[in-house]
C-alpha cells in the first residue's frame, strides 16, 4: 500500500438550492474527520430557498465561501465555481448528499495510491432510515435492469476499479486541479449529464477515472413518484442533448428505453412488438423481486417496483427524445 503524502488542499463545491438538504450536507462536512477541506464553496444557483443570511451561521463552523448567481444551467454554475476555487483537489457534492466521517481521509489515501487518476468518485448510497418510496427509488437505481451500466453509480464495485463516466456522478466527484488547468470544463448548455461529457473528454486526452467503494456518500432519493419520474426525464434530456453534441457518446443501453417505448406504442398492431412487451413485463417482475430483497414487505415492494420500472424507463426515453430536439441553453 502506498504511503499517504502530505494532505492535498481540498475545495468542496456544492450547488445549493434546497435549504434543509444543504444544512444536512454542511453538518456532515462539519463533523468530518481530518484532513478536512480547506474551503467549502456553496454556489447559490438562483435558489429561492437560500440566501447569504441563511448561510451566515455556518461560517463559524466551516471555511465557507458563497457564490451567488442568477439561475443558470448546472454546468455553467459549476464552471463559475471552478474559476474561484483554490484547492488542489475539487470535490463536487450535491446539496442533498451527506459525507461519512472518514470521507476525506479515504480521498487522501486514494489520491496517493492512484496518482494517475484525474477524476475519482464512488457510489452514492440510499441513506439509512429513508422513507419507503425513497428506498424503492434507490433499489431501482441500483438495479442493472433499472439503470443499466449506470447502476454502478449506486451499488458501486467490490474494490477500486478504473472506470468510465457510467460509474461516476457529480453528487460525489473529485477532480484534480491539473485537469482543470489543462482545460477541463463542464458543458455550459446541458440540462444534465455534464459530468459524463467532462469525463469522456478527459479520457480522450489521456485522463483516467477511478471508482472506489471507499469514496461513498449518502444521497437522498426523490420522495415521491412525480419527482422521481421528473428526475428520470431530466437525465434522459441531458443524454439526448449530449448525443446531439457528441454522437459517439451514445451506447446501446441508452437506447433500450427508446426501444421499449417504440414496442409499447406498436404492441396493438405488431405481434413481435407485443411479444417484446410481454418479455419485458416478465423480466421486470423477476428484477423487481430481486431488487425488493431486504424490504420487510417484499411482495408489496416488488409490485411497486414492477410498476415503477416501466414508468422510469418511459420517462427516460421521453427525455432522450426531447433532448434530441430541445435546444441547449
């Protein structure tokens, strides 16, 4: 095992829009064990819930800096933070993410162990004590049937792995300063998925990405079906916009929900399409039963997931279609 070098200076960057969630995130940063970040930069991206006054008490507990911006696409807001952050390592968190006490110690170790890693991250895990629907959302996202390759962002790997953008997410992403100095930036116009494009562009320049199960955060899930399906649509929207911008980034698993949507639309007139929908429903039932493992009321959870799988896939597919024609901001 590599010895740990002198601690890198870490800037934590959080896009803050939700007051209660952000307070939980900041509380976890305040409780983190050394080495702690030397600055915490909160970007108020057009938030109606947050103000400088709300954050003032946290300045006594954290090296807090606030950047207030009018509402902007997420990539543009994060680029604004990149321009003012001073750390050697930039850690991006969502405001509804919570870091475990040993997060920064684990990060320091991984930075020393893997000097070739330009980008590092780990799984974002459904918090203990989450409400029933939040657990269902987490189970779907962690399921290979539910989220394809992207499920690795949620369930993680058994050990450290070199990876690609499908296993990393901006709610929990560390970026070395050298990558920023070499020109790494988020796309200003994508509705979502800006980290995917950044990691892919870094890879084309020779940068490497690491996923470590030790670099996990707890990440709140959407509290109800409407909010969750909106999230699925937004993710698809970002994927569709990203495909317009860089067609080579599209993978077969991104198209699977579109194929399902087309089959469902044609099922009444086409026997092969109807057979495909029937096969999907059967596979969904098997996947739902597996994903509901650990739930006290497993049968009820499996039925709910069996209904949620197609709804989530349809919302994602609709987002991809919208992103293919929706102008980037």
